[in-house]
C-alpha cells in the first residue's frame, strides 16, 4: 500500500511561537530534552520515533503531555543522518579502493588494510560527533552562578522535517480544547499507565427544605409549621425544586474552580504550577482506503452517544512535576441520564524517562585528548562486532527494499475475517488513523528512579480527586440537589484511596483500583 496514498494533506505552515505557552506542549522541558538525547543513545527508540511521526504520518499524533514531539523527531532524523553519512563515506571509500586495485595502485592486502581503517575512522568520527552533539546541545549544565543552562527547545533542520509536517504535529499533539483520535482500545492515549479509577451514579433529588430557608421559592412546599406528606416510613420532607443544569454547565464549573483553587488564586507556596485543566473529545478515526481521510470536526458532546466513532468529552486535569518528567493526569467525565448524574474518574501517570537516557547529563562538558584516546580505543574494539551485527540485521530490509513493489509501502493490520467464504478479501481495506501510542510512553521507565516520584504520583492524584469531589458538591448544592448520597459516596471513595495507597506489589507502577472497579457499589 503506497505511502503517498495514506499521507494526509497538511494545512499551510503555521508559526510555532504560540505553542511554547500552551499547557500541553513544553519544548524546553526535561522530558523533551531527555527524549531528544534518547534518539542518539538508543537506535531502536530512534527508529520508532521516525516511524511513528514520519513514516506513518497518516496516523494522528498522540497528545504530547509535558513535551514537544517536533524537537524529538528533528534530533532522531539528525542521528539517523549521522549514521547514513558514515555509510555513504564507507561506500565511496569502497569504490575508490576498488578502482585503485583495478589500476594496480593497491594490492589486495593494502586494500584490506584501507577498508579496515575506513571502518574504524568513520565509526570514530560518528562517536565523536554524537558526543559533541549530546554535550553541547542536550546536556544540562549548572554555571558558576548556580543557574542551569543548556537545552532551550531548539533543534537541527532536516529536509524531511518540512513546514507542513511541523504544522501537522503541532496541531495534533496539543490536547487543549481539541479532538483526540485514538486507534487502540484505550482512548486516553499518551497519558501512560492507569493508577486509579472509579465511577458514581447519583440520583438527583431536591434538597430537603430546612428551617434556615428564608422564604418559599418555586417548588418549595411545607415550610416549618406547614403539614408534610406522609409516606410508608413516616413523614416525607418537603424538597426544593432542582435548578436544571447540563453536562456543559457542570464541566465548565469544575474546570474553572479547579484552575482557580489549585493554581490561579492559590497562595504562592500552595500553588500547583504544573497544573493544566483542558477539555478534549475522544473519538476514533477509522475509515477505509478509498474513504475520506479527514478527521471528524471537533464538537461539543453534551451527551455520550452509544455508537462507533462517536466522541465523548472528558475534562483533562494534568499535573506535570519533576520538570515534566513525571505527569499525573485525571480524566473526568459527566453524563446525565434521566434524573441521574453519572461521573467517571480515571487517573493515569507517565512515569520517569528511562535511566539510560539520563546518561546525557554525565557526559564530559568538553572532549579533551584523553577522552578522544578512549573513544578511539573503544571504537577499535567494537568495530568488528558492530560491523557484522549491522550487516546481518539490515540485510533483510535492504534486500526487501530493492524490490519495486516493496518500496515506500506501509503494511496495515487487517481485521480478522471469519466469514464463510472469506469475503473480507473483497472488502475495502480498513485504515485506522488514530494514535496508538506516544513517543513519550515508549520512553517511560518500568520503575520509579527515586521513592519521592512514586509518592508524588499518589499525592497529586489524591489532591485532584479530593478537590474534584469538593467542587462537585458545591455545584450540586448550588442547584438544590440533596447532598446525602454524594457525601456518602465521597466518603467511600476517599476511604478506599487512603486504605489502598495506589501501589501494587512489584513497585513497577502505581496501581490502586486499576483492576478494582467498584463493582456493585459503583464507586461509592
């Protein structure tokens, strides 16, 4: 399947300037810097970044929580270019050596020595340039004045990193007030691993009329001193009339209150600087090869529809800590069915970046003679093994690329065909353009590097959860809803979280409630 068929036209180039201030994209964060360094340190990760953002450009880019994907792709292309330059020099040197042998200038032994020298010299130069690039552009240095200097979000230019591709990534990686297209089972692509979940269904009943209500409002009957209706279990209290509200109303209220109380209006020392509150609609992007490859326009979803491809809106409450290397995200969704308010809460965490990528911060600031001698010796020792490994690993793909019908083709997974006559062979090919993973998730460590990263995940999840329940309570109270059921469920949720502490047994990832949905009690 030709890649040009699957490529999605991008809009005219846009300026990247405003993105630096948008909450979900941080081009100068530690997360961005370490991901860029990883493209030089890990060839598998480098190849994956290029595949996800460049080769499979027909696929939507996953949201970038706390990092910018454009510099990561730029450095991945630069690292690949270093490797390709080395291969080109080896190829050109091989041709020159063969011509010198053909005219009788070199004999076989001299030609062999020259080829071995070229193998060593090109590998040595590539290592030196890689070290220089990591030390000069991606290392974090602390000056004599105590200020940290280094990575500023800039990146090298590359012919394949076009203005159209940059505009596409910029547009799709920002998650605020936009539509996110996911391609797998989990809609919250790019957010990491789930650590907690709960849901509640609260019956909206009017609050009882109390003696403190000064006057009888519409829908209020039986003020103190007036007769009350009798039920099977005794007198029924008179209740206020509920002030009608929509999903849009409660979502906007929660968003504004969470932003103001946790960041904008909080005291300086109590403020969560890395807090971002956004609203996004999650939907699929599955089409056919000959269908339109444009995403469904984002829209406000006031009620969740039960249909394939329909979008569901969630409030995304994200806290980026450890200079965006640890990102805790809570997704909150509301739905109104009849006289019932359904609330969903899902908490995810992007764990710290692999420890091997942190190597960039321990490299020497400058390459002196002693360091260069070490590099030369280590290159000499590693060249034979690296050459053989490269030949055997790349031979199948190189031979496959020589076939005309294999060039520039992208293999798409096909749905399982269980029909009696295998009729799926005649159906139009399904193209899933939704994001399957993010380059940040691919670089996450399986364990926390320090104890306090794990405790901060618990802390921010509990803070967001507690504040959320408090804000929802205030909203319901303002709309004359009886709070008895909400307060009972709130107590249940908070007690469950404090008793289970969000941590599983192997210390690999926080995991309270991941598989323990509140069956039967529905979260409360």
